[in-house]
C-alpha cells in the first residue's frame, strides 16, 4: 500500500506547475493575431510600394520627357525637362483660345503621400499601445497567474487528501471541510464577473477599429480620386516662357511633355486601394467577434473548483471587457501553463464520462491517486440554510 501512495505522491508532484521565474509572462501579446496581420499589411504595403516607386525613379533617372524644338541643344532640352518637371502645370485651351492652367503637383508628391498613409495607418496601433495596452497587460498578468495558481491549489488539495488517507481518516468528511475553506471566496471568478460591468477595454478596441476603418475609407477615396482625375493625364502642355525667356521669340509658347512613370503610379494606386478594400471586411469582423462570447477557454477552466461562470450562466451581454480579455487570453495561450494539462484532463474526462463521475480536476486526480471520486463542485452541491440553491456569483457581487 505504501508503494501505491508513494506513486500517487510522485504523480501529483509531477502534475504541479513549476513556480514562475518572473520572466515567463514577459512577452505577452497585446494585439490579437488578426489585428497584427491588418497592421502589418496596412503599414507595410504602402512602404513597399513607395520603395518600388523610388527604385523606378532612380533607375530611369528622369521622370518626364518633353519634345523640345529641333533647334534646341542638349543642354536646352535638359533645361526644358527640368523646368517642366518643377512646374508640372498643364495648359488647356478652350474653343475661344483662352488658356487655363491645371496643376499636376499631386504626381510629384504621390510617393511621399504613400509614406504619410503608412504613418497614418500605424496611428491606431500606436494609440492602443500607449493608452489601453498597459491596463490590459496588468489584467492578463493577474488572470494568467491566478489560473495557474488555481490549478496548483487543486493538485495540492489532492495531495492533502492522499496524506489524510494515509492517516486512516475519513477522506469524504475531511474533503468537505477543506473545500469549504479552500474555495470559500473564489477571487478569480469574482474578478472576471466584475469585468462584465466594465467597458473601457472594449470601448477602446472598437474606437481603434473604427478609426482604422475611417483611415482606410479616406485612403481609398484619395487613391480613387488620383486614379480617375489625375493619373490619366500622362501628357500635358508646358510653358517655359518665364523670366529671361519671356521675350525670346524662338522659344515656343507650349511644349508637349509626357510623364514616363505614369503606368507605375496607376499600378500602385490600384494595388494599394484594392488591398485596403479587401481589408475593410476583416476589420469589421474583428469588431463583430466582440458581439458573441468566446467560451472555448472558459469551458476548459470549468474543470477548476469554484470556477463556473458557464455552468451558472453568469455571462450576460458579450459587449464588455471580459469578452475581450478572453480573446487576448486565447492569443496568449502559450503563457497559460495550466491550459495544456487541463485540456488533456478535459479530453480524458469525455472518454470516461460513461464510467466515472468527473466534474473537476480534483475528481480526476483523486481517481489517478487511487482514491474515491470526490464530491462535485461545492458551489453546485452546497444547499443554503433555507433549503434554496446557493446564490450565483453575480448575486454575491450585488450584495457586496
């Protein structure tokens, strides 16, 4: 019998999580995976395209080709190209012969506007990082620490039950006393229930995505305007009769010019605008997922004693801070050391559901230790003094 107890003690000791070394939660992800992908594309795409535009400019050397008169020398033709590129003014003539000037300066600043677009797309992430991420980080650190500690407390409870069994005491009676003292005040469950009445995190997340949607829409309108009204003006009439050349009669009034990089700008506007239009539904989906509960994580941690937000139906409207915290816990699932073990216990519980009554990880570990199955969760089995069912966590919060 002592060998069985020794094996049970070793098994339970191996089931305990190691003490945190202080750096295991250093790299918490404070952005959801979908948000990181959206940020990478919205910021990286214009930077990539503007690098292509600058590479095209450096490779060709000239951005404009003007058809100078045949009597112009090479230096005079170069002067015409430089002057027309600096001015970028197109002169149109109506039926009466009157000229109207149309500025094409947007073509010159277009690569730099892509840089501005990239900076603007980074603003929602930057504001989230410095206004909301610190509070979210502290919440996640506390919840992750408490979830792992709750798992360890359950294992230590079973270890104590093994010692009680070795002392030839009544395990069932001792268990009732321990459960009442061990899980009398479920701090983590109360904290998570309180988060249902807070809306600061979810409000900041919605504002971030709405701001991003606004930037995407403004960028698409800007690129559409350039593509429809500016980027089809690849040829224009330029006048160099200014300054000292104003009185030169051998200089023509208008010189036809052509932009050699025009097709590159058209491709850039189509590519950038098309990708941003495709990203808009992704941003909308990121907001819509806040309108339904992510219960996968809660269903696994229902195996912990005194953690029954689902079984008590304590979840209310999903548009609150608790729901977004659950989403970020899923994103940081690698930091939850107890999740993999509880997930394995949950799978084994489903297999043994027909033969054994397993409600919590305590019940499962008592089976592995060779003890009788413990009682179900005290929160669902303890009857009040007046014979009624015990109050739920939300009711307890209302009384405090």
